[in-house]
């Protein structure tokens, strides 16, 4: 589920006045609970939705020779990005490529690119040739080559080139066009698959893989550059979801292959074909989902597949000549298995693996049948950053010091010593140089915007690459631990109101599996909006309920079988604590969130109206039968297997209990959580005589785009809570 995007107001019912309780009037100020004598001025909404920290670098990489750091950076006040490079030794920065204006397209080309979600945003991506002498720049659906400062256009076709990838030797380029895989060498291209047509696609990741499995490609170069493994999918049995573009005169219909919970997924086969073209050898492995594909140092293909229940993840070694698969490892879990991108092969056949089999996510070195932990303890390794086989070191991100922090570490292949490489408390991400001697460190804290620094690995030398604009007087939230009804400890944080007395409070939630909101890191636009509200006199509260990331297997699997059930109960425990604080009026507590957080906001308002006085639900799943297979079934199996769980987990089940103010916000073009699920909820509410306020965005998908719409969105939330919680 994507975690994240008011224009028109729709009064979606004609409820009687007594069904919607008016917000209590603010109580008189209590001198004993005053926060400050005078609140700082609110942060302007223009600053919230703009570029308050400045145009920071993103998509950071090292050149293959390690001499320069490359990155994209948006122009000031613009969404168009240029390509830049910096010399870490001298600190000298240069613009490598300036984005031009969008090319003019024919109506046919524009329609094709819209269907493939190809947009012009300046330079959005760049791909190094392994030889280090050129860069591939995908732009507006076509491919350009940048060499020695000169830009050469490689393709100009009506259908866009998707997922371009260099061969490891840098001599060939592969991409998908019109549902087939092409290889370009020596200025000429050829299709190495021909079956892609209609419901058959070659080399492309299906919707479910991209949306829920973290796999965004459907082909993989062999290490010797002689072969390509590719995925062929058949979506004949996948149901279509249809929605309309109401901004066209005829209401153009848009069709999307979208398997809802219990529906058929794509059928797939994995094959290997020579890069020069030829016969395909099909791999003899199967499963509901193809999760990951990697080439092994000995030329075999490593394939990870999972069953539909997602309780078994199998890693196979496939012979590229015969397709025969040999099981190397199986990961099992009664609730669900964890997918990851941390498989790394050593030249001697051993490999790194990640597992929660001992309660927390850690790195294991697999040698034949032996799995030896390199990290262990009641904390989580989050991701492998790099493997330096020559030095026998694994670099990874983890939370060994604190659940609230994220640091870069390294551990030897014997698992004897873990060394922390990032120093400052807070949240770090790292990009290592090719020789592992330097890394780019992006660091922030709650209330402290990001700083990007070049650091010597294991040394003292450093150079600031980019620093956020100074934002004075930003408060840090107070971090705390709250006990749930059964005594389970839950992480939370609160921004106290900047006005005295018992003040209204707003809970911000996401709550979905694998997410973590309570952390010592920069909160971006949402944090600045919350500071704005705190300066107006609201308390802002966030709690990570069970199911959240970072606390180990048992904590995350507590939600298996139902969604939003245990979660709303944990949120209710947090709100009971919040309402007991001297600076909060327990009769004026609202809640808001987006996507899963929108669903959680609905559930909290409907299940605990005695605790929550109003809610804003952004892009909520109102009935889990309407959401996709892989995500929903991972946690609840199919509706046929678990009808009671689906009923208990869906807000639409509890429409009768709606008696508090509710605002739902949704994008009409949302292809993730369909607008239809909100329509179904509002329809049932209307038939029950319930009032629902609604903002819908005709151009928006699952996220809102651009400062203008975000300004409308945040101002609408603010007005809603001011009205119904008595905020001033």
C-alpha cells in the first residue's frame, strides 16, 4: 500500500442535527497549564507546501570511479530537476545537465505516455554505464545518452522505453517497449521477445509486484552480459476495474487490471534468452508471486517465490541451460513472511540473507545448510547497504542504539564485531562510494531538517554537501512510552500546544503494518503543518500501534487475521492517556491520516466516538474486499477464507455508529485505493441518514500533486478541525 495527496465540497447526506454533536466550547484558560505567555506566529501555509528547507539533492550516486558524487536537484520554486556533480576532495560543484522544456507530443504519443504514467519533470532519473564514461537519461518516455557533455537521443518512438538497464559490460542496453524486451548494441536494436501482445507482457513487473512486493522490473541481465532472464505474464483472468476521466467531454473510461482480494492474479513464467536473440529456456519453478530474481557468481539464476498465503518464501537455484530448480532455502511463518532486498552472493557460493526467525530482523550468512547470524539482539537490522567481500565487511542500516534512530553500521563476516559509523543521534541514510572509503550521509532529527554530508568511512574527515535552509524556533516533540490495555508498551510522541489551558488535540496516524511514524527524524511538510497547528493551540499526538515496524516479529504479527482492529484499540489507549494530560481537553480530540491512516481515522471515529470528536480520512480503504490481493491477503487471507475478519476490519461495517463530524478526502483517479470505496461508504451513510463532508480531487491519484492542491488540502483540514474542535 502506498502511504501517500480539497477542492470541491460535497455534503454527502441530509442528517438530522441531533446526529452530529456540536463541539464543546473551549474552557477557560488554566494558569497552571500554560505553555508559553505568547505563542509564536503560525507557519504560513505557503511555507508548509513549498520548499521550506530549500532544494536539497536527491537520487544521490557515486560515479563508478568514485571521483564524484552525482545527484538531482530541483530548481528553486520549481519541480523541474537538473543533474549536478560534486568533487568530494575540493567541494567544487558543477551542473552536468540542465533540463530542457518538455517535448511537443502528438495526441497519440501523449495518450500512450499517460497510459504508461510517463511524465516530464525535468530529469527524474539517470543511469550510469558501468564503464563510467556515459550516462543514460530517460526523459518523457525516450532515452538520451550523455557523454563528454554532449547529449545524444537514442530513441524517438510513439511507445515509451521502460525500465532501461545497461549490461554489466556496458556494451548493450535493454529496455521494454510495447510489452516486449529489446536489446540495443552498436547503434542497432532488436526484440528478443515477441510474445508480448494484449494480455501477454514480457519484461514488465505486474501491478501487484510494483505496488505490494517491491519489485519494479521484469528482466535481469546475466553477469557475463550474454543472457537476459525475463518474466512473461498473462493477465487474461485478472478482473478489470473501470473509472472515468470526468474532465474529458465524454467522460473517457480508463481500464485497469486490478485483482481485488480473492480474485485471480496474473499467471507467470520466468525464462532465460540469449541477449543476441534465440530460444527461451523456461525455469522450472512456480508459486503465486515471483518475488526476486538475482544472477549468481557461478552463472546460475537465484529465484525467490512465495505462495498466495505468503507464509512460505522459497529461494531456488536454477540451471540456465535446463531450467531445473534446486531449493536452497525456505523461510516460513504462520502469519506472513518478510520480503527483503538483502540477498548478496559471495564469490565462493555463500550468501547473505535476512530473516526474522529468531524474533527480530537480522543478517545471516548462509553456507550450505548452515545459517549463521551476523547480527542479533532485540533490535532490527533494516537494510544491507553494501558487501565488501575483499575486506570481509557488511555495511547495513539498523536501530541498535534506539528504536527512534537509524544508523550506519558494519560487521565482519564472522559476526564478531559491530561498528557504528554514523555519530550524531537521529536518523541517517547512507550511500557508499565504490571503494567503501567514503559515504554520503543524509541526517536529520525531529525538528531539525536534513543535512547531507560526505564522510570518510571510519575516519574523521567530512564535507557538507548540502544543508537545509534555517527554520528558526522549531519545537522537538516529546517522546514517550504508553501502555496499551494489556500492558504492551507503545511508542508515542507529542507536540504540546503553544497556548495555555486545556486545548484541543489532533491525533495523526498511519498505523499500517511495516510503518513507523514515531522516530527522531525530520517530518517534512506534515511536521511543519503540525507545528502550525500547535502554535494555534492544538496538541499533536502520534502513536505507533501494534503492527508497526521496528519492534520485532511478535509486535508486527499481532494484527494477523484482522486489520485496524488491534490498531484502533491501541490508538484508543493512547488517546485515553492524552486526554488525561493537563493541557488537553478530552472532549475535543480529532484524528487524521492518509491511505491506511485514513482507514484508521475512520475506524477510530466509528469504534470509539466517546474518545474522538472529529476525523479527516484521506484516501481510506472503506471495505478491504475492495483492496488488492497481495497486500490484503498477506494479513487476512482471502474473503472466502476469513469473512468475519474482513467484516470486522472494514469501516463500512460500522456506518451505523457514525455520529461525529467526518471529512473524507479522495482523488478521483486513485489507482491504488479506488475512489469507489469512498463512494460506497458515503452511499451507505446517506441511506442511513448520516452526514459526511467530502473533498474530491478530479486530477489526483493516490497522492496530491503540487503546492496548489496541497495548500487547499491542508487549509481544508485546518478549517475542519477549527470548526469542530473549537480551535482558534
